[in-house]
C-alpha cells in the first residue's frame, strides 16, 4: 500500500497560516492554478468529493474563518467502494459526485486543510480520446494471467491511451519473467474465444480492451516454438527429442507434400547471416507493420520468424513448416494446395512479403519518377535511390536491394532514356545453343525398307526445309523428295510446308518424314504425280447398335503415297497401296482369290481428274490433346466413325480384294461432303484423304501387326549433343548485353509519340550486401518449354563484380565488389516433375551442409557445383568481416535424421 503510506503525508495541514478566504477562492477557482484553467494532455488532476467541496465553497463565501461551516480534513470516503483496496465506485459523475482540481489547486487544499487519515489521493491523467481532452477517471483494469497458470490473475491498471506494448512489458514484470524471454499476449473475448494481440503499437483503446478482460501472457519455449501453436499430439514429444541439442541452423524441414520448393527457399534464406540475426535478436518486433495495405498484416514476418527461431534453437532435428505453408497459401493463392512450384517464385513472394510486413515507412508518399534528361548518372542514381527509400525501407532493402541503370534507345529518332531502378535479385540468362536435337522417322518409298529412326541436329530458328536437308545427309534422298508430317493418334495432325518454322515442332511430337516422287506434291495441279494421305481402319461391331451397324477404328501409321496422275482409278490405287504395304501385308494365293463369280460393276470407275481437287496446303487438324500417341511402338486404336454396314458402303473393289477404299476427311471419318458420286465417278470438293478399310478376319489373316510396327535405328540415334559448361561471369555478361524489345513489350517514345521496339541495356550500378542470382534454366516460348541442364561454373569465393559495376569505384575498398557463396538452391528433374534441395554454409561453424527436406548432412565444397544449381546466394566480403562470426566450433554428432549427400546427378525425383 505504497499509495496509502504516501497519503499519510497529506493528513495534517502543511502550513498553519492559511491565506484569506477570498485569496483561497481565487487560487482554487480561477487563474493558472485554478479549476477553470484548460486541460493539458499528460498532466495530473485530482478528484475531490462533491459534498466536501461544496462545504468548502460555503465556508469561503461566508468570509468568516471561525464559522461553523469549516470543512475540516478533505474526505473522499464517499467515492470509494471500500477502505482496503480503495477502488473507486462505479458510475461516479463529475459535478454530482466529485469535482476535478489541477495538481496545484489540490496541493493548496491539502496544505490548508489536510487529507483524512489513511485515504490516498485520487490522481488521474488528462488524455486525448477521439480528439477530446478529458481526465481519465476510470482507467482499464486488466486481469493478467500466465499461459501456464490461467487460474491466478493479477490486476493491473492501464490508461486508454497506453500502448499494448506497455501491457506486454508489464506482464513479465508481474510474473517475474526475464526481459530476455520473448512473450506475446492473447485476450479472451466475450464469446470465450482466444485472440492474439498482434499489433502492440496501438493503444489499449484501439485494441478494444475493457476492464475485467482476461489477458494471457505466453512465453516462447526454448526450442523456438509457442505452446499454443503446437498440435496436441506433438505436446507429448519423446524424451529423446526433448533433450536433443545440436548445431543451431542444422535443422531439416518436413516435406508436407510437394513442398520441397518451399523448403529449399527457406533453407537458403535462413542461412543469410544478417537476416537471421535480425530475427533471432527480435529486431523485427519493433518494425512489424500491421497497417501496410501492400503487406500481410505482419503475419508472414511472424510466421517466418517462428521458423527461424525453431531452426536456430539447436533443439530440433527437423520441423514441420505447416503454419508457414498455411500463411503463404492464404496470401498467395497460387501456392495453395500441394502442387509443385518454383523455388525462385516462392522466394520472390517471400522477400516481397517480408519487406512489406517490415517496412519502416508507415505511410507511403507519392514519388514521381524522373528521367535523367541529360543529368549526370551520379545525380540521377542518388535521386532514384532516395525516392526508393522514401517508400521502401526495411531489412530486406538493407540486405538484398541494389540498383540497375536502364538505357533505352529509340530506333527512329535516337532518343535516349536513362532510368535507375531497384532490384532484389538478378535473373541471368544461360547461353543457349542455337542447335536442337530432334528425333524423326523416315519412311522410304521402297516398301521393303522399314521406317528408320534418326536423331537430327537442326537450327532452333530454322525452317522445315532445314530439317529435310539434315535428313538428306543421312539417307541420300533429296530434300525435294521429302514431306514432313506430325502424326498423332494414327492421323496426320499436320502436314508441313517447307517454309514453315521449326519452332512449331515440339520435342514430344511424333514427326514422320515421307519420301515422295520428285514430281509430286499434295494437291498441286502442276505436278505429274499427286500425294494422297492414307489412313488404316478396321471395321468392328459397334456395341451400342444392333449387329447391322459397324464402328471403324484407326490403327497403325498413316502414309503419304505418290500416285501417278494417269493411274488415278480405284483399281490402280488398290494395287499401288497393296505394293506399298507388301512388307507386312501378305498377298492372297490363287485359291484365296477364287471365292466367287460375282462381277465388279465399278471396276472401271476412275478417281476424278486432279484438277477437281483443292490446292494443297498444310493441313491443320485441330488441337487434339487426348488419345494415344502414334509413336512407332504404339498399337492403340482410336474410334473414329460409326456408319451403316457393308451393304451401304460404296464398293470400290472386287470381294476377293483384301480391303476396300473410302474417301474420308482429315480426321479419318467418312465425310460425304468431301466427295460427290455420279455416273462419271467421284469428284473431290477438297483435299482427298483415303482410308484403307479392313474386315477383321481379313486383317487377322493377311496383316502382320508386328512387322508393321517394326523400325530400325540409324547410327545417328546414339548421338548426344554435348553441352560445354559456361562460367557464371558469361551469364552476367549476357544479362548486360544490348537487346531489342519484343513486339509484346514495346516502349513509348516521348519524342516520336508512339510505341517503339527500342534497344535496351541493363547495367549494374550498386550491389546489395547479399546478392541473389537466379539462373534462368526454364525456357518458355510460344511453341516449346524446356529446362536447360547446362553446367554453370560458379566460384565459391571471390566472385568479382568490379568489371560489371559501372558506378565509379573506390580503389581502396575492393571487398565492396567481391562476394563469397553462402547458399545454393538446386533443382533436379524436368519441367513436369522435379525435386528441390539446398546447399548452405552455417554462419556459426562455417561448415557446408546439404538440406534435402528433413534430412541434413555435411558436404565438402567440391560437391556444390552441379547442373542442378538454380538460385545462388552470395555474401559481400565486407559484410562477412563486419558480422565477425564466432570461432569454429567442433561439429556435433550427426543425428539419425542426417544422411550422406547423394551424387548430384542421381537425385531422386518427387
């Protein structure tokens, strides 16, 4: 009862000679010390019981110091609920129950009249609430409890204008918790639910805290976890896990289901020394920005901080980042679920999220971007960086942000635009080979030769004619006698023209190149031969119809057959095709042919003159994505048609023939609109496609499917296009090379007043403390996607950027341009599947480790460089010296979760 003890000083009047009654009234009522003076925020005012004050007023107004109206000691007993805790009664009103006096007036009255024995002075502060100044008579009384002991509350009073941070500082004092321990607050609302008090920078009023509200203080565990964040099942951890002590930072991350990309990015970032120290020392708590509309309300920063503290506690072999994963999915829907993603994309999101959550700029001002307009680079660069810092100031900017110089030149007027732009990482291209390898199948006109598989080296930006030239070197067949087609699902997906681009052919396409007559072309009227696309079909009873109806199934590989113009009759075509199929179709014997005397009334029907056919152009059959591939080894069939039985089909040959012929459309279905029948034969209204229709029994008897699917491999199939390794410096040089903008991204020239395909050059002006280099291994174009598995040779120490930084350099500080490697994010596998891992150097021990999800193992420096290297983290040498790492500690024993690092080129794939 410190207040009560102090109150004893007020009991007796401090001066025996009181001023006159008029003087008393003036000092108490008026003037600078009187109760009529205006309120000032932060000053103290005192409550005086209304009845005593009215008695005092009556006394001084009577002007008789010996009057019986003498008020006696100041007595505020009527304002208290009890005389033990001296709590004020609820609902007291100014002017009815009490009057307010400034400190000077109060002290005057105490000096003149004294304070009733044992009563404390009732002192309250002037606060500003909703832009109104008032004496806060009723502060907020909170019930503080520990998370581990919810049944023993401590009462503490706080002003409405006090910050929640004061509550956070008071609670540990109440419970004798060390200031070094990290704590956080929860409140229990009226519905009985618990809610975190995340933003401690706001006031008690803004946090809507009420008197009598329960506030729970939670202390972070020594292993970096929060008790409230752990699932019930995990609270009963084994005694072995509870007693585990290892090297801080050597901690795996559990794969939650295709989350290796996230684990890899987190391990790299966790091993950036100055960023990790920033979180371990709780510097982030003072800089959490809860009101940034571009941020994530501090949630991403807090979730990342929890991971760092757990990983660097030295008390975990591995941890489950499920809370962090949930937060990321909440703020970035592309990362929802458990699909595989790109570690660099996650890293980009995380750096941006951390920056906005920790941005020291609470209210961003508008900044107008200015062009150089002929000013010196130094001046423009300094202005650009200052403008950037006026809106963006965080530990992420301090650690990872550098400055580009961007130069655009208009090709028409020569106008030069120079700007300086900040960057967070460098995405550098890999030198790309101008050649590509494409596998094709060559189909000779000689029916005795099986199709040949060839592996051709062709220019990436070449034409179809270049493909034919490359094949001609292997086969000796002239390129003019070749036709190129994409075969898909037993059909021609597309027949290419020689001038078309090779970029339209994907690596997964089944490309067939057919030898044709040098006089032939599809649909060309000027040639002596015509090329007919030929499909193979088999009639099968349709299950959904009665037995008089038949379905038709495509099978085998289609052909492009040259037919002399003067032999365009059904009978001649039958024998031409029988000859082309002779390698895998057996001719019937004489006994087989003599199966009846029925005459063929249509033996003399001729295919119409070629002049009736539409001019030949490349046939595009639509984007069919489903269905079996028509690769050489494929034997699947695709249903293409359901038509009336044989009695309704136009009979094109004698019954003794092995198959019948039918005109079809490009999909291989019977389309009557493509031809017309009359007494003079058949006239085509578009490019003809011919289907060879087989009866099941005839096909089974005379068609050898094994032989039909057979092919041979040319010697060139064993050829592998060797990729020479490239140096990281070559990639950086390529990044700073002049390039012309693409049509999809033109630049608006202010001089020409129109968009132009300007030339653009990027240069490095200033570099950050930690430089992230993203190797652009994934290449995406309109027609193709590929991963570049080129080996990039990168230095582990002394990566020198002095030749790339164009800002005038300090000769006395070469370490400002030299970097050492601290982490590598690896990607193994291809585009559709893959696995991410990390190499990282521990900031305390200096030892390199290999992080593969929850498995961690030590590695040597000569294991770091591989074709899998995807994102590189470099630390500037002057920063490393400034951080002054601790002396190397002996390596702790490897935990059971650790395993030896596998060979970089033989990693398992998710």
